[in-house]
C-alpha cells in the first residue's frame, strides 16, 4: 500500500480540504464541491473517488431539491 503524502505548509494553514467535481444535468454540467476532514488534497480526492456512488447521489438529491448556492452544490463529507 502506498503511503499518503504529508500535508504541505499551505494545506496545514488552510485546514480541511475540499474537492470540486461536476455532474451532468441534462445538456449542461453542474459544479459541485465536497468539503472533507482530510488534511491533503490527495486524501480528499481519494475519498471522493472511493465514495463516488454515495457522493453523486447526494449531489443529485441536492440538485433535485434546488439546493444550489452561488452556482454550486455544496456537500459535506459522509
């Protein structure tokens, strides 16, 4: 198993990392952001990919309910 990278000084200052992604919404794309508790972008991205089905469902549910802030769907880590 690969070791995860240590947080950079900037990541430590920024705190928990967020990752952005998009989902299809008809003929357009909807921008989404997932806030995680991980200290590095690599860990946050790995979490997103490992939990994609659940995260995508949360994003689609939020889109259906109209929970869009500043043109983005904002999600918290599951």
